[in-house]
């Protein structure tokens, strides 16, 4: 089964449901220049380019590059757990949505554009137990033409968490990412994170520092908390060991996410964690771990801050939660 939308409706979201497959209804949408096939856990997209001098390598599906491309065509084959697909639950339907964007170069006559991409599935009957994981635990924040996402993940970071209660001493997987759209590739950093018992920070809020001093993971000094190796420069994965704070109460983690020029790392633009037996190490380049020396004192930039330097990236505030930390002895 498939649906066809006319050229005049090319900017509209168009989808239809197909036959039930493994408790999921597949869907297909055909656009004037774009064909989308929605499989049970993957999406394929073929873009046929009719504009002159358009470079199909500049197309992006969410945060993903084309799987292959040629003159006039770009092809994507991606998993629904990749590319920063957004999930919306409406009645008995799961909607996976994303954006196909064209990142125009500065000297191009072709303008940048965005097309919505949507796949609809019948919600599995056993999906109810994890229904609440997408809101409010997993959130997306927009800032200019950057889109930041942060949330609690499952053990292997392949999808959102299926529960929001963690025994003391267990690991909380957290992932943050940024969709860069028209930006040149940026490096995502966690500049600061604190735990609190309120969804908004107030002067009287009780707080527990996790990351401070411009990217130093304080929790790694006394626990098994660590930054995981990067899969993409636009993504950060944090394995955070639960700590004794607000036991049994709702906990929120407030973070500052920084998307920055990957060539602009310094004492205030970094990701450092403490490795037992080695000391502080820089996640992205062990050879520059001296940038982490200030984690025990006060981290400052060695470069003169200027208006021009501020254009190297953007900062976005974000909140994870609520979740609870439980005492295994209670």
C-alpha cells in the first residue's frame, strides 16, 4: 500500500498505514521528489534531485549523511533508533518523525530547504510499560538552526530508557546530541550538569554537582561514572553511577550543552573525566589531557575572549528527568 502526494503538497506530511507486520504497521509515502519506505525498524529514503548544480552529498536525514549518492540522487538506509528520529504517541499510533534537509554551501545558488519525513506504526500492545519514556524523560530543545536532544537511555544506548527508577550504585546511561543542519560539523560538549529535586533551578534548590568547571566530570573521581567513547562528534554518551541524593524523590538533571568548533578546545571547552591510575583525561584527545589539569582548581580560557570567538558555537540549557534513585537496603 502506498500514498501519493502532488507537487503542490510537497511540503505537507503525508503517510498511510500498510499491513500489520510483527505488530507494527508499515507505511510508505511518495513525494514529487522524495520516496520514503517505512520498514518495521528502519527507513529508506530516495531523493531525486531536479535542481541544476545541486550537490546531493549535502542532504541530511536528521543527523545522518546519505548512505550513498550520485549526480541527481541521494539514498538513505537508517534505523529508527538513529539520526535523532522524534517519537510521538497519539492514541494507538506511534509517529516517528524527522527532517530531510539540504545544507546549501555559501557559494551555491540553491537555497537550503527542509522536508518532513514521517512514519506511522500501530502501537504494540506490550508497549504500554514504556509509554512514558518519551515525555518528559527524553527532550528536544531548539536554538537557532541547531536542535539539541538529551535523555535517559537503555543499557547499550540503542534507545530511550524503559524505566525511570535506579538502585543506588547502578549506572544511568545518558545521551545528548545536536542536529547541526546548516552548520559546519560541531563538537558537542556537556559544560555543566547538576542534579536537583525541581524541574527548574531556584536559589533555594538543593543541588548536587555532577559536571562543573567547564566540562570536568566530578563524579568520575569517586565513582564509576565516565564519558563513553564518541560514536559521532555531535553526540555525547555519559555513564553516570547513581549517587546518594534525594533518595526516593523525583530527581532532575540540569545541564548546559555546548556545540563548539572541534578545533577550538581549551580549558573552558573540553570533556574531562578521571580515570583511576591515570588521572584526568581528555575524552577527545589523550595527547591534550593537560587541558584537564585545571579540573582540580579553576578552568579558564588561555585565549583572549572576543566577539568573534563567540561565533564558534552555541550553548543550550536542558533538563533530564524526572527519575528516582532508590536505596537497595530499604
